[in-house]
C-alpha cells in the first residue's frame, strides 16, 4: 500500500483507523465500555494483524450514541438494542425514500 492509498482512506467512515485506547479516549469512556458494547453485538471492531481491536469513525458514532443513553441511566444491553433499532429505522426510511423517488418523478401530480 502506498502513502496515496492510505490518505484516500482518511475520508472513509468504515476504515478501522482507531485503536481501542484512542477510541475510548475520544469517546471519554473506558475500554471496558467498548468491550461491553462489542459483547452486546452493537459494533464488531476489526482486528489488526496483531489481534488488536480497531474502530472506524462510523463505529465511534454508534458507540457515542450508546454512551449517551448509558449516561442517562439506560443499561448497556438496552442502550445497544435501542441504537440497533434506531439504525434499522433510519435505513428503512432511507430505502423508502429511494423507492418513492422514482414514483414521484414518474407521476409528479400524485406527490401532493
């Protein structure tokens, strides 16, 4: 991999750029919290060649949402389930909007 290839990944939300320690520091939480949300199947960090957990920016956003819920008193397992359901809802809404778009373009008068 060249330096140019690495720089291209800086904008990739799914590139596992952050170590567990750095991810915990960025989120203001503990490494144990990251392990707990991993065990609850909220996020699955990739592993480096040496077996260390690596997190992407997308995973950090998901973890931050879970931490927000936990900070407000929600148990970790429940917070993870809520975040999963929120993510599924957002994806379903995105798919619905995409499927409506061609119908609206084909018949603009029915959009009202």
